């Protein structure tokens, strides 16, 4: 992980280009009429993030596998509703809007030509790449994502926070431990237990039926963590209602495997990349060609000026 001496910014790239795609009108097109709203929107996002938060290092983290088999083996419903096509040999295909798919290779080519480190690792999601970079970081880390799962990495002591876009990236929820405690009654570490008890329909995680967010937070406050709750289940004197006991007891098989699925990996074999924020493009000729071919105009110019500054 070369280049990290100060503040590291990690982008959950797919989460951000999805937001750009839905936030920027598809009337934003290349000279040949192809929509480039996600490409230009993402460049505008990165420009704003660099301007406002001054990272020393920046990594665009990618989903090399958005639905890893090792997670599906443990919970078969994991992201199952998002599968467009199953593949025996490689990752399943995700449902993606028709006019977004062709923009992803353009985004990748532009990031590469700019010299912004772009990292995806076979068999892992971007979340896992982010988790591993975060675990190895020596200084503060800003994680930019529209995915609440990454709240589990928040750690005030290490200066790790999540910047969660509320509207574009001009308005960000700066998520630290105080915010998590106020909102959910847990810290970053406790968020994994809360998330798996509550479940998450958008990820196909069933949760424990009848245990919603408030009940999960209450149980975690009472018993400390998931292990404490499950120990209480075996203690007839513990303060659990009969229905909580019944539901938790029935959910034992799920609770046994869910932590591995919900917790982001922190041991991904990362490639050796230079993560330093580029001041000048890595490949100016390629970038020029991409700018003309896709009509990247002011979005790219603004970002280049910001990087140079």
C-alpha cells in the first residue's frame, strides 16, 4: 500500500456511480449520443470530495465479485434478488440499468488514465477491499459510501469515519461513533450485530424475525454483544421475553453463520498499488482521447484543476 502517509480516502465506487447515474440526468451525453451521466457525475463527486476533505491518498475500490460464493454458501438468499444471470464459471451478473452498464468500463479507463488507484480483488466485494485497506492504514481514513454496512468500520480512536452521501456529495453525513450511538445505540463494532439481528432486505439478509432495529439495539445494550444475547438464551433467569427466546432459538442456524457474511473481510490479498493522490494524469494522451470520445468536458477539467492544486 504505497503512498499512504496521511489521510486515506476509500471510495465505494459502484455505490457512488449508481448515485451519480440516478442523480445526474441522462440527457448528459457523449458526442455520439451515449449517456455519460454516471461518468461525469462520478468525476464531479471525486472533485468535490478532494476539494472538501483533502485526502493524501485515494483508492477507488471495486466489486470484482459483487456476490461472493463464500457468502452465498452460508446464506443462499444473499443478494439473490439482484441476480440478472447466473454463471457457473465466474461471478453472477447483477441487475444494472441498461444505460449504466456501458459507462462502467469508461469510468475504469478514466480513473486509470488519471492515475487514481483502482482496486478490485477476485472473490471479494468492494466492502472487503475497503475493510482491508482500513485495517492496514496507519493514519485517519474517510470511507465514502452509500452503504450502511460499512458503519461497522467506524472507529474514533483510529480516526476512521464514514462519509455517507445524503444528496449528491455536497451534503454528507459524517458518521463517527457519537452519531452511531445516538442513531442506533451501538458503536462501529456493535453495528455488525445490530445489522444481522435486524436483517437487510436490500442484501437478502433475513435477520431474526420479530427482532427489529429498536429491539436489537435494546438487546445489545442489555447483553453487550451477539455472543452475550445467545448466552442469555441459555440462561432461564436472563431478561428475555418468551417470544424473544422462541425467535432467537429458532434463528440459531442463521445466527451461527451471519457474522461471517455481514462482517467485511480485513484480510483480502491487496495488490501493491500507489495510492497517493495524483497531481498530474498518469497517461495524458489516453485521458485526452477519453475526454474527446466521451465529452467529459468541465467535469474532467475541474477535477484536473483540483488535483493539480
